[in-house]
C-alpha cells in the first residue's frame, strides 16, 4: 500500500510503501504542546520504506521520557510532516493527520495515559501505557 503525507502547502511530503509498523496515540505533555491538541496520533514506518521530498526545517525536542526526537516541518506553512526518534534510527514517524485519509488504520497503542485529559476517549485501543 502506497500512501502520501504532506504539509498544507504541499512543499514537504513523504511517500510510504507498505503498512506502518506501529500506529499510536500519545498523551504526553510534549506532544500536546507540539500539536496544540490534547494528544497526538502517529504512524511509524521503516525508514527504507519512506521517501521524503521537499525542504524542511528541523527542531529537536526532549520528550517526557527524556528521549530526543527531531521534528521536520515545512518552512512555508509550518506543518510537521515527519519526525525521527533518536532511539529508533530505522523508523520514521509521521503524524496520522498529514495523510489526510479518514480511512487510515486506527491506532492500537496508547501511551502516557497519566497525562490524558479526562474527557478524551479513544475507542479500539489494544495496548495501554
């Protein structure tokens, strides 16, 4: 399965080939701040199955766990299109929303539930942390 994720203006994109190895929802404070939402949903793909096109600006952030990730966003419209997790150099993480595909597979993992807003309910999650 081929998919395309892109920023709003279309200058930065990622083409993926195959299914994601993980789709998750994160409630950590860093993800909340980064997205402006009470959680973030992301899909991880093997790096060799993702082709990045276009310019990006990068920002490295330390998450709640102490791990570092480098976020790549469009220098024109500001949308984060992908990020790299230092501890996982063989994968690329892509926010689910930039696929603009309501049929994208649902997440199966939910993390940092201790930081979850009490009014947020996400159905169908198999693993909870």
